[in-house]
C-alpha cells in the first residue's frame, strides 16, 4: 500500500512497509473501529431514559469483569503478535551488519550533507577519495555501509525511499547499512530540527547502474587530475 505512494528502493523497504501496514490494519482500522462502535453503542444502550434508574456497576459480576479482562487481553495478544513480526525486521535493519561491498562516509552539519565516496581503490581515507556536497552517488544492487557523523549538532539522516532514518550524534561515528534496488534520483532529508536552516537541508541520492557509476567515478577522477595539473599555473 505504501509503495503505491512512495517508491520502495531498498532491500529493507518492503519489510518495513509490511510492518507499518500490519499496524495500520490491526490497530487503526480493526481496534479503532471496534472501540468507537462499542463506545457509541454504550452511549445509545445506556442513555438516560424515563423510568429507568441509574445503576452503580462494581465490576464484580463475571459479565462485567470480561470488559476489563478479556478485551485488554486480546489487545495484549495483538501487541505480542506485532512484536513477533517487527522484532526480526528491527534486528535486520538496525542491529545486524551484513558484509559491505562499499563504504561511504556521511557528514551532517548546519546546514548541508557532505559525502565521502571511495575512489577506484574501493577504500575510504585514501588519496583517490571522492567528496561531494548534497549529492550521494551509489550503485544499484550493492550493499553499502555508511559511517554517519555530525560536525555540530544533532541531525538525522533520512532516505524515505529506503525507509531509512538514523540520528547523527556529535562525537560519535554510527555505522549502518543499505542496499539500493532501484535506479533513480531520490530525496535525502534531515528529519531532526537542527537550527534555523533545518528546512534548507535537502540532498539527493543518485542510484546508478554499474556503468553509470563507473562513468561518474571516472569523470570525478579526471576532474581532480585536471585541477591538480592546473594548480601550479595559479601561482604564476
């Protein structure tokens, strides 16, 4: 249902959508409708009527106790069922860390996102690293680890099409993962109010085919070489 309105573009997105839909149908549709229907039935059934005295209900009769025992018990069973479904998904998305094929660094700051991509050697913190601002380039069907940091205040890295949200905390490096499944250009958001420029902190994630990603990396490397070659001329 959610994917009709927002593309699911990661291996985890469909599983998260399923949990949200279960909660929607069980909690919001079934229990909400049932509770409201019962409430209005009580209003009608026990409304004030001439010749019918008011009664004080103690809850001691079995027919009365079931409303405070059976119904909460059914709600608890539904909660346990939902926990049984969302526990494995939470573990997969937030607690497990499957082996990565690539690693990127994500830096939040007031008010922009900076990204460090591995260069042709496939490793971060080497001379061929590629640095971008507000544009994260990744390859489809490739599992990424991200190293998320903040330079100043609390931020929150969110990619709606991945159903991904992770807070960035100053002084900490937080590792997470994602695996894109669809090519295209999608929104990156900061979903933690981080100052007056919070609303001006959008970025993009560009999910490319292997050929497109290789071409992008080659172009960035060529531009860096050209800039380095021209640097001595600037001092003449």
